[in-house]
């Protein structure tokens, strides 16, 4: 009985074991890891405390910052709003423990990456055993591990982890003859996380996948029924609309933020070199200030795929695999060129320049390598079993070499997970002394005080004009703790400079996200991005000031989008529940019919 049960579940057990293996440092330690790791958890802690009293999550951070207090900092409006809302809501469900909530999400994200790729392999008729090779290539790759443990970028890790499940479930919706509730739920869940986590990954991931799919469609020319394409769109559109409260303001107003004005450039670093990317082991340049930033591509898997997959090009037996293999090779060269050739970026337009660092594209290199491994696995699988001794020996060599590269990938991953020091030394960022946490729980002390690992400037402060210089000493300050529990409005009395001249504030959001009223009126923006106001009537003494989330076009349209998306999803769910019930009724009637 045990043997039969294990035989049915063994592939799930293998995959789950590797997921837990990759998630080990998150699950089995309380290490603080990189600065951004505890910063990301703290953002979830903030949302856990503020999300409960409003229909939509707050856009704002209100904190006693690293230099001074900053209120209505619109970080959640432009960076990972839905993801941190999800983390915060899960923490609330789990009794307020954001660390445990992230443990759950991290395992879920890695599982989406692993089983998404496994599912794609099974849909492409790769055998269950061979299907593990492709996700192993991805989830053990150096940069995938780096994103979570070496860089601590929670939002980017979420995006590149759920992307394989978006592709797998989307492919299943195209292939399955009838609607599948499980497939639909997996597709919608992965898509809503992908579109609500990391802007750079959304732009680059969507673009590169779209290019690859279009080229493969033109080259391979598969037959796809248009009604199934419409089926995917029927699920995808309302799912993306669900994140409208975040995506619409992000799209309309993101260009008016400080970070948009300062980071629209690509900085080629010592990470973006062929020798480092193609290092078969794991290495970090000596000049790196991040001790565990490994950017190597899955070299062992790539070599195996190139050698074995080369048969798809040279042998008539594997003619159907020839075009996909060549397309993937070209795509690999294209992305590798983007990373390693600085001059390429001078011709890259618009939002794609916000990548900041070319090595960020290593996630997509790892995905392309995984796809090449998938083609090579198909070659290995199709090798004849009943063949002369030479053929059997070749098949044995291919299998043995595949086992060796899988073992090497897992061994390198294990080393990267546990041996390098991921907790960065205390460092200086601008005028700030930044200190990491040995225990991640220590970063969750207060929603009003940023952790000592926090080094971010007011990246999303407003740059829309007019820009008005304010004389020293002419400022008013709103106490973050006076802002309501939901974090998006305040009515308070504060001390203000006399007279009718401009007065600086600590309000970071632009007029498209907050309205300022009471005894003052907004007249512009300071050079560092904060709102500038003046008294409505000249006078002295304290003033009444009110700040509320704006009813701007982007905010209203975004909330309408989310509401309509939610209603459409509920309607779709009810429709399919009714259809399933009718189907069961008809089947029951058929069984009872004499």
C-alpha cells in the first residue's frame, strides 16, 4: 500500500522537497539576510496594521524617517502595493505575524516557479521524471537564489517566481477542451501577483515573453482555436483590472516621481561581464558591496542543453524540435547581449530603461536556459530504446550526464543557500548609517519608525511643478502618529510660520494622490519633492490642515477598474459554478434513465 501511494505521489514529493530545500533559510532560520529583505517584511508589517479599515489598501507610508518625519510617502502607489497588501492581509489572518506570513508566501512563490515549469513540461509530453529537470535548472540558478537571499528584493522575487505559473496555466487554458476551475484559479492567482508586485519585472517579463511567444508562434505555427484565446482573455482582463487601484495611478503618475527623474538610466557594472556570467561555479566580484550577489547563469545546464539539444539541429529524427531550439538560442543571445553590451542601451526606448542594472535580466536568461533544457530533454526522451549497443550506450551517457548536471546544480544551490554571508555589513548610504538585522523579527518594532536597515530616499516624492524654494525655518510638520489608522487622511492643528509666504511641509505625495485643505492651500513643490503650501489668510499661530487621498482621475479610474474586475471575476465564478451544477444534474439524469 505504501509503495503504491508513494508511486502515485512521488513526483509531488520530489518537487515539494526541492521547494522546501530552496526555501530552507526562510523556513528554518530567522536570519535578517540582506537589508532589502527586512525592509520588504517591514512594508508588509505596515500594511498589516493599516489595511483593515478601508476598502482599498493605503497608498502611503507615514513614518519618523531616517532624517525627519515623512507623511503621505506614496510608496505603495508605485511599488508593490498589491503584493504588500497581500502580505499584510495574510499576516492579519495569521495573528499579525508578518514573518510567518512571508514564510508561507515564499514557499508558495517557489512552488509556483517549480510546478509551473513542471506543468509546462508535462503539457509538452515530457515524461514525469524528465519534467523535474527544467524547474531544477531555474529554481537552483544563481540569480534566482540571489534575488531572495542575496539582494532581498521581495517584490522582484515574487514576480519572477509566479511568471512560470502564468505561462503554464495560460497554456493549459489554450489546450484544455473545457473550462477547468483549478486551471483558471491558478492562472488568475499567478497573474494578479505578477501584475501587482514589481514594475520592472512586469515591463521586462511581459515584453520578453511576448516577443518569444510571437516568434515561436510564427516559426512553429501551432493550431490554436480562437475561442480558447478568447477564454484566456476573459480570465486575464478582469484579473489585471483587479490591480487597477495600483496600476492606473502607477501608469498615469509614475513619471512625476523623484525616482523616475533620477533612475531612467542603465548602469553597466562589473557584474555584467561574460567571464562572470559564464563562471561554472559561484563567484562575487571583489568590488561588490553586496556580499552574496551571484549572477551566474545555469552554466552546467546550458552546456548539457547545447550538447544534447544540438541533435535537434543536426538530426532528421528531431526535426520538429529544430526551430524552437534555434529560436531559444537567438533569444538567449539577445538577452545576453543586453546584459553585456553597454552600447545597446542607448537605443532602448521608454520604460525599458528603468531596469537600472542589466544583471536584473538574468532571471530571463535562466528561464531561457530552462527552456533549452526542455528541448534537450525531449531529445533525450525520444532517443530509441531498442537500438544497437552504440545507441544504448549513448542513451546511458545522456542520462548519466543529465543526472550529473542536476546534482551539480543542487550542490551549488545548497552552497549558495547556506555558506555565503548574506547579512550585509553596516554601511553608509548617503548620510545614513544603515545596519542589518541578525533576527528579522527585530525589524518589526513599529509601523511609524523605519527599521535600521532602511536606506531608501523619498523615491516617490512629487516632481510636478511649480517648483518653489522655501526659506530655511519656514516649515510645518505633521506628526505621523496623528494620521488615521488606515494611513490615508488626517485633520490636525500644527504650528506654522507667520505671513503669506510659501511654507514647506513633510507631505511627499503629489496633488494627483492627496488634496491639502483647511487653513492652507498647496501652491507647489519643493526642490526635494515635498508639498509647499501657504496660508489662505495672512496671520500667525497654528493652522488647521487636512490631507485626504485625492479623487483624481487616476485614483478614481483605478478604483473603478478594481471594482469592475472583482465583479467580473465573481460573475465568471458564478457562471461556471452554475454550468458545473447543470452538468452534474444532466449526468445524474443520464445514469437514472432506463
